[in-house]
């Protein structure tokens, strides 16, 4: 009937046999059994398609509520059912609050009631997975739209965002924050999304390190705040929006009374502060170690633990000995725009005939940029060829 895996957990072999037989008679195909909580966790770890777990409450070592609580924490998509021969109000409340169970069954439980609970639990699992898939698609689509807009309106910022993402990913691993790596990388990628609200000519001046007027400086300083406003209403990006909004917070001696300091600053924002300041110095042609030494002159601005890890694991790690900066020499080849493909990396800026930047060097070509470059080429706005990494 169902190809989805079901795990039955009970320390009594006879009970496991009886429950398994009830499911088999209803043509449930994939039934697993475990005689303890730890055995159940081991099975779940090696069963990525598991949809539902039914656990007895009274078991030695780890009771059913403790087991389901761990399952709920590590595998929230698995539907959880508790089966017990004795229940009181305290146990019921504990099961709901800690195990966040889907259903509570009392022994002796008839085969009809048990099968109905299993079918309902599997339907619940389908709903959870469908909602999760929809959320992921919505989230991915929303992010892609924002990144594509940034690529077209602010090509230099877009190229920088890609480099920041790579740095953020490396630093997340170095800080042993692998579980948060996707959020940290995404916060770096979206850290400058607020730039789409800034006039192009002001952004160009800022990136050239030209002298800005006071009104222009205020606009540049608004990039984190505008970025937060753009991101905060996207589901599951609340933490990322907060990190983007606080990316300029200094670790110590904060002058603005309404901003957090020290460890009150979200850790993703503290990471952004380090990698963004580092990247801006690299953009000014400083070598990596020179950039780091300049940052040390303002060490109170940064989380010392993140700075030490960045220095040790990113700049000095042997695996990073080939670390290169934007504009370093790479093998390249010249191609016509009509031959450009997804995933190619530009080794030189692409400018229009008036010198305006269209796509920045180091940019990885996506589908929107393919169409943009082709349209510019057909309109004879840009000169060809363009230059990409030769190993593509």
C-alpha cells in the first residue's frame, strides 16, 4: 500500500511482531523494527526516507517520550506516534510538549484504531513534505529574483557578493558552524542587496573610492537597512535579514545607543563585518595579509574569536595557500557573446561603448546574464569578444 518507511519501536518482541503483522496485512511495504531507543536512532540515521515512527513509552534506557523528542529535534519531518499501556495527565502533557507527537495511542489498541492512526500519520507526513517543498521553491525563487535584479542593476556589487559568499562558506566551516552554513553563505550573498535602491552613479563613485558628498554617504550607509527591509518578509529569512541589517555593527565601543554590541550582535552579522571589510580592502588592491593587518588596527570593531579563526584557518591554512584575489591572473579565452554558457566565469569586466560596467569580472554567468549579454550584443552596445576562464 505504502512505499514509505515506518519504524516500530518496542522492547517487547511479541508486541513488535503483532504490530508488524497488522501493517503487513494492510500491505504496508517497508516496515522496520527496533527494540530500544538507541537502536531506533541508528536506524533513522541510515533511513533517509523514513516517514513515521511509532514508539512504546516504557522502555529501558530511553523511554518513548525521550526518543520522540530527539527524533523531533533532529528529524522534524518524521511523524511521531506514542503507544503506551499506562497514561496519566502528566505523561500526556510531557509527550505533547517534549515529543511534539502527532497521536497518542493507549494499549490495548485495536488493529483498526492502530491502522487508522498509521494512515493518518502518513498523510500528515505527505502534507509536511509538500509544504516544505513549496516553501523551498518559494524561498529559492524569491532569492533568485533578488539576486538577478542585483546582477543587472549593480554588476560590481553582484560580483562582490559571490566572493563574499565563498569567504562566508569557508569561515562557517572554520568556525564549526556547518549547520548554519547555508544561512551564513546566503547572508553574505544578500548582504549588499540594498544597493539596488541606490542610484547607479553613486554606487559607481563608491566602488571607485571617489569622494562622496554627505548626502551620498548617507545613501551608502542605508544599504544594510534597505537590505533588511527587502529580505525580512521572505519566509525563513528572518535571521538573515537581521544579520544583513546589523552587518556594520562594531564589536566594542558602539556609538549608537540603539545598536547591539559584543555577543549581542548576531554571529552572522559579526561574520559579515569581518569578510565585508576584508573584501573592501582587497578591492583597493591590498594583498590578503596586508588587508588583515589594516583590520587589526581597528580590532575593537571585530569579534576577536572570528578574527583569530579567519587569520588562522582562511589566510594561513595550507589548503588556502593558493588564495587569490579579484583580478588575479587566470587562464582565459576570448569568445563571442553568442557562445557564452551558464557557469562560465568572466576574467575581465564587460563594459558598454561608453565605459559603463555591464557585468564585472569574476562573475559566474547565470541565465539572466546570458540574455542580458546577448541583448546588449545584438544591439551592438558592447564590443566583442568577452573573456572567460579557459578551463570551462
